C-alpha cells in the first residue's frame, strides 16, 4: 500500500467508526441512543487505534493534518508530500462520513433537530465564544502533538511516530481518549482539520432533510485551532530539546 492510499483508507475507517458512534448515540431510534459522552470518547479513541493500525506501517498513520504539519515542521517531510497526505486525509474523511450517513440514513430521517444531525459529521461549541473555542482547539491539539513528540526520542518522522503495528497504536488511542474526556466538553475536540472539514462538506452536500447550515462563522475554528496548536507544540519541543 502506498503512503497516500494508507492515509486515505486509515482516515476513512477512523471517521466511519468515529462518526458512527456519534450517530449511534445521538440519532433517534438507534440501539445506542442517549448512551452518553463516555461511549463517544471511548469509541473515538478506538477509531483512532484502528486507523493507526491500518496506516501505520505504510505512512506513519498521521490521519490528521495537524500531525502532518508537525512532521513537516520537524523537517521529516517535503512540502509536496505533506500536502498530498493532507489531501488524502480530507478525502478519506469525506468518504468515511458518507458511509456513516448511508448506514444510518433511516435514523437521520427520524431525527428532527438539525444540530443533532450535523453533530454526526462535525463539531460545534457547547457555548459559542469564538476566542475561547479557538483556545480549546489549540490546547487539545497541543496536548496531542506535544505528547506524540515524546513517544519516540527521535520525535516524529515520516515512517511512524509511535512504532509499527497495533501495539504502537495504543498510546495514541489512550491519548485521544484522555483529550476527549478532559478537554472535549467545550468544542467536541476536533483536534484535526480533516476530521472536521471533510465531514462538514459532506453534510452540506447530502440530501438531509431540515439540516443545519455549513456554519462558516465557526467552521474555521476546528481548522485554524489545530494548526496553531500543532505549531506551538513543535516550537516548544524544539526549544526544550
């Protein structure tokens, strides 16, 4: 498998499982309806584990534009390769989101609230306060990247930040789980531009009844915030070490 294909497939599966658990919890008539935040954060962590396990041996399993930016800043990727990774991640996220909709379409049809349906695809603030929402995404992504940089003494490279295979994926899964439980209550912890933007685009394109708007006033926050958090994490890591 090529690295670009690995990023595409790994991200698609991650979003299928991550978006799938949100659909299962929030949409009407599902088996997991109203099962709560712990179910969402746990399944998202496992979704990351699965995606990293699939893509890790081939691309390093970035699955996240913020991770790719950090690898680029560490000098381990060329700009063209980094942009290719990001494009694959975005497209993979779009495919994963489409599959979630296709599987849960009957439940989308039974759900009236536009915000609830959109929550399956992308994040939104619990309390809208753009500066603080941005800070939330910056801090969450900072913790993600700064911790990943410590998984190996040599820091991130373009093979894998945490070691090949499923065992190496466990630290990232636990990290994402902790971020979701501790820091995810304000914005839903996108901490990944592709994870939010790709499904948000699919939501806008799909024939969903009574759906929410694209919300461009907020949509930039889960894109800009993770990039800033990643850059700050790498800068601090370089400064310290």
